[in-house]
């Protein structure tokens, strides 16, 4: 008979750093770097929270970079050590050792690799302290998002990613064979989160979405993580915008409070976002055209350069790194976006721009059955193909709206990265399916 023993307790670096001088301490981790200075030998131990500096005395085996080790020693405070404390080793046990030397020097602050090399070696390059700090920062973003919405009475949901139809329509949809039938990877949880408004009133989800983007740019991924929320009984799409302001404010508080080491390592400047200005789509187009002499080429959507110029305008005039652009043209918005009763050419929708890039799309949804059917038909869609989705309208829905916030894009702009692939653990694009 197998007898289960208690699980071993993890050793936290933050707890080790609280020890007084002379305390005996055990720890485990991966050897991040070895520094042999002749009279003193340092072993930097990479742990979950950071790096522990160890000093190897006489008789202590010197490990190789990449070894998994268990150590024991005496704590000594030293302002030159990471965290202000080092462990003077008495014992070191090698638990495992790599079959080959690491292909890149992960102990460097910056690896200075090409994007292709970095991504091909991702399981190794993510061990670099700067690169892994990006994804701790990302963890904090999700925590701030989740904690805020739970406080605001939202219920977390988990929706299917294999669907019978696409939520957004268009060509950027992945098709697959599903037991002899056609199916699609979810472009968003849109249909399901709207359905769940009729159940819980306020819902949110953190999950993957899939877009068959055929262009290879620094801002697009074929699979990314979306932070979605949907809320019922709204008076205006501005209620959704106000909720995003609350969410972003909490995210920044969480990052400042609990992720200061990562903020410092990455040189992150946390933006103020307690009050975010807004401008209509058509007005934004006009103002940047006049101010920066850029002709309006596409009257129905914002080009990347226009997003940058709008952000520049609001940074210069209002000192804001965020700006809501509202009332996008109906021609470019999905069929569920509610048209503006005052001018149906525009929708009661918005994008949020942050440091020159769109990170959020949201707005009010159509909740009336007849209105939704009519808009589908206007866009050339067959309502019969959306029977399950339309059932929520047919059997009663409150006025509602929501948004989707791109996790990788927000992380990218916070961390000052140049490419969204840098803020995705294992990116998927037109060329990459591994690692």
C-alpha cells in the first residue's frame, strides 16, 4: 500500500531575506551564474522570486550553470548582495545537471538576441531575469483585473473555445474539422459572455482567443489572452468605460504594491489612470489631421499611425497616456454593436489607446431581438445561422455592454517592449507553431 507523506514546504526567497545574521538556512534553486574571483567564489541561485547570492567556502563543491541544487548555509547581510543578504554555504548538493551547456548566457541583464533566436530558445531564454520579470508583471495585471471585478460583483466564467460560428465574422477565423462537422476556434467569448449576463448580470473571463491574422506585424498574434468583461443594466456605454478605469487603476495599484522588483528591473513607469479623457472617432481624425498635417485616408477605422498621433495629442494637451476613442463607424463594428440613435452611421462603442496602441475594444450591445435581427440582415448575415445566440435576445436581455482587453498588448506597452511577441510566453503567428 502506498502511504502519502506531507508535501514539502517551498522555501521563499522573501522569507530568507528576513533572516538575522547568523541564522542557518536551507534553500534550493537553479544555478544562474558562477563567479570565481580567486579568493571568493559566488554562486547565484535562481529561485521563484529572484536570485539568492551564495558564497562558496572551502570544501564546497562548485556547481555548473544550469544545475539544480540544494544548499545550506549561514545568513549574512551585505548591501552589495541582491536583496541585501547572502548565504555563506556549508553544504551544496547537486540534484540534477544539464546534459549540455546552456545555448545562451542567461545571466546577462540583456541577451541581445534576434527575435527568431529568442523565440526558438524560449524555454531557456525565459530563465533570464529580465525576460521572466515581464511575465511576473503580466501575472500582476491579471490579478488586478480579477480582484477589481470580484469586488464589483462580477462572476468569473469559462467559455468554450471551439464554436460552431465566429463571433466577429470576417476572414480572420481558424476553421477545423470537428467529428465530421465544421467548427471554429473562438475569436472572442462574445456570444457566451452576453448569454451569461442573463444569468449573473456581471461576468468576466481571462482566456485565449484566436485570430487568423495573415499579416506579420509587431502588434498581432494568432493566439492571445483576452481580459473580457460584460455587464448588464447599464445606462450608457460610458458605464463600461468607467468600469475599465476602475480596473486599470486597481491593476496599477497591485503592480506598485506587489510587483515593485519587476517594475524596477523593467524600468516600468506606471501610468496615472484614475481619469481617462475621451474623444469621438470623427473628431479625433479631424484634430490629428489638422495638427499634424496627416491626410485622412480611411474614414472608417484608425490606422496604427493615427493611434500614435491621437495618443501623442492627448499626452501633449492633457498629460494622459490613455485616451478613449468613442463612436466608431457602424461599417467597421460587429453586428452586435449598438448603433447611436442620434446617428446610426456610428456606434455606441469605443477603443482604449495606451501609449500609441489600441489595447481595448468595447461598447454597448444590442439587447432587443428585433433590432439585432435587423442589423444582422443589414450586414448581409442570415439570422437563422445565429439561432442560439439570438435566443438570449428572444427571451429577454437587459441593456448591457462589455469590453475585451488584450493582455499581451497592455504588458507590451507597460514594459516598453517593441514587439508583442516579447510579452507572450510562447507566441503563435503566421510562421510559428513551436516551441
